[in-house]
């Protein structure tokens, strides 16, 4: 099952946006890493709702794009690690 098949086309733009915001947040020393996904979630939901309307479906799209961005970031980190 591919998660990107569940994300609407207009919400896909939020994935790189959230990755960039996450990198910016990572550079702020006062924000612990464990809080970054929780900060990105409302940003993703509001962003998706701004793009797709203020509906429950758009909120779900925001959750999906945030999950994809966080998962994608973690996947990239793990693939770079040497065994």
C-alpha cells in the first residue's frame, strides 16, 4: 500500500514544505527533536485545510502529508547510516 496514493495532488506540495520547516526547527537549539513532529502536525493540517478547504477530508490530508514528511525524513536518515 502506497501512502502517496491517498494524498490529493494539491496537498503534495506540503511534503517538501514540511521537510524544510522541520530542518529549520532542527536548527533551533531550544526545540528538542522529539517535539518537531508535534509542531509540524498542526502546520500540515492548517496548510492542507488552507489549500483544500476547511473540511475533515483536508484535515486528514494534513495528517497524511505530515506523516509522509516525518517518515520520509526518518527513512533518509536510516538509509544513510552504516550498519
